[in-house]
């Protein structure tokens, strides 16, 4: 796209990078004569009406945000089926690159970065916006040390992170347990993701890592992060307590708002103790304790049998909070977490199919069958959704070609019109008007060629007589 102009205003200069849904370009705003960053959606999303609608809706929300810690969304639009988002061009380096170059950061610097992200999340929360994809790649560090959060307006355009042919959309490394299970998320999900980022900045590694996205997601749901205290550095205990609270499995155990998190960060930076995390009271009597554990465990098993997976996950987590080694709770929790996500994906896929959002349905069902091929009727639904998606795309392509053919007819370009209409007929044999238009275009094309041949014959005859 280098050199192209979008919306008669933004001239593409060079590519800056790629993301989960879009290419990123440096562009020149020909109206204001300023450099901007332009995100252009990949064709597989631009062709899907549901993605475009969500993209547009969230872009409208993102334009409302105005914070020194959020990359400003300036404009959005479409040009010849190309959908794009215009943002301020921020000089600097993303946090992922900083960590790759420097390794673990001093805790003072980590707290400073987290505080700036918390301010961005606080501003977004005041507008009712949840980011849903906080990760180092979406945090820009400017030369003066200012942190700016990217991708408000794109991250929410996704429903659930999905495995598609292009890979994992969103990052499983930073996803909150409730988001992984398909539950409704709020700003506390972003706080969890920021907790993962803080852990990575402090230790130089991720708390949960594995060879497959599903294994990572399972750890987010069921496992506690490894101890953060580092042998080579003097990490104050309140710092680790702060990160652990942000990483609580249950959202009610985390900081409830970015403002609350920011207050805690400022307290730790000021050398003060973090208020103790309140835990459920432990019964004094061993017998009462055992009865409580047994009751929670049995209720969790009942929830599993009833396929109420999020409830089962919550109950198993309560068991582990009281007794980390109780029976086979950890294994049951992992199983329940897996099926909570499968169930959420399946429900999302069925809803997408009912709304004829075929690309979304294919994404969700592909993720299901990649892990559990025999899950319900997911394989059959995937085949059906894939066929419907192909038919939908063929119909859209036919509609675009038909419009192009009409333009060719109006311009008297009959041969080009014939080519377009023949392709329309191939893509959509039942197209209502293509057959009649094709017959007309063929007649006019033959007539034009005949007229041209007569003109050539006359010209040759005239040249022979005057030769």
C-alpha cells in the first residue's frame, strides 16, 4: 500500500509493523501536514460485516478517550473495502522490545510504568471501556519515559481470543481467567493482565508458559504464579504482594479499580506497607474445616455434572484457597476450566451462526475442534459455517463485480463487462440480473467488434483506392 492515499487524505509512507488484526503504516495527513499511524484491517476481517461493525463501534468509543497515557485515535474510515484507523504517531519503543533488550527492570521502574498504565485504565474505565488486551506490545515508551497504551478501539472488536489460520488473536499469555472462560469481563480483567506484565518486567519471564495456547489458558485458570521473589535482587515484600493481588484468580480478590491499584502502587513506592489481602476466615476446628472443604468440593462436582462450568471453577478455587492440596481439586479445576472455555466458545459460535456472522463462527469452532474434535456437534457446525462463509464471500464478490460490470456497460466497455458478468455468474449462478446483463453485454460486444471490422475494411479499401 506504499504510496496509496486513503480517504483522499492519508498518504501511506512505509510499514511500521503488523498486529493481530491489522497492518500498521506511517502516513502523512495531507490536510494537517502531520505524520500519523494508520492501522489497516486484514482482508479476512474487512470482508466480514460483523468485525467491521464492531471495529467501527469501538473506534467511535476510542475517539472519546483523551489521556496523556493513551495513544489518541484521530479518525477511522473505509476506502474501497479497506477499513482503517488513524492514530497519533508516537515516537518510542514498545515495552516488549525494551524487555528483550534490557531484561528484568528495577522494581522502581516497574512500579512507575504500572502507575502510568493504571492512569490510562482509570481514564478508560470512567468512559466504560475495557481494553481486553493489555500486554507489552501494546505499551509504548516514549523517549521522555511516558507510557502510552495502544489499541483502544481494536482490542474490544474481538469477542474471545480465537485460534484461526493466522494464529492466536490476542495473547493467551496475558488473558484473565474470566476472559478465558468466556465470562463477562470488566476493568478487573485489565488489572489482571497488567499484573502479568508487572511479573514479566520484574522477573524477565512469564508466570505461565507452555507449548500450546490451551495449556497456557489452563494455567491462568487453575495455577498460582511461581514465587516472584528474586535471589539476585532485593525485591521488597510489598511489591510481590501487590503483583500477587493483581493476579488473584477471583476478580473480587483483586484491586477493584485502577484508582485502587494506583493508590497501592504509590503507597509501595513511598515505602509503605500494602494493606493485607483479606482471606476467608479459616475455621478453628479441623472437623469444621473438613466439612467446609467437603461441601465446596461436592458442590463443585455437582456443578460439573450440570455443566455449569464457571460455577465449578469458582468453587474449586475456593477449595484451593483453603487447602491447596485437597484431593484432586487442582486436576478437576483444570478440567472444569477447559470445558468452561469450550462451552463459552460453543455458545458464541451458535450465536454467531444465528446472526450469520460466519467468520466469527468459523474462528470459534476451529478453536474447539483443534482441542476436542468430538465436542458436541462442533465439527459438523464448522463444516456448515465454512460453507456458508464461502458462499457469503462469493456473494459479496459477485455483488462487487456486478457493480463493476454496470460501470463498464455505462462506459461502453462491453468486453470488460462480459468478463465481469461471466465471473458473477460463476460465483453466483442464481444472481437475479446477471444473466440478462450478460446477454446484453455479449450482443453489444459483438456489435462493437462488427462495427470495428467494417470500419477497418473501409479504411483498407480507401487506402487501396488512394494508394
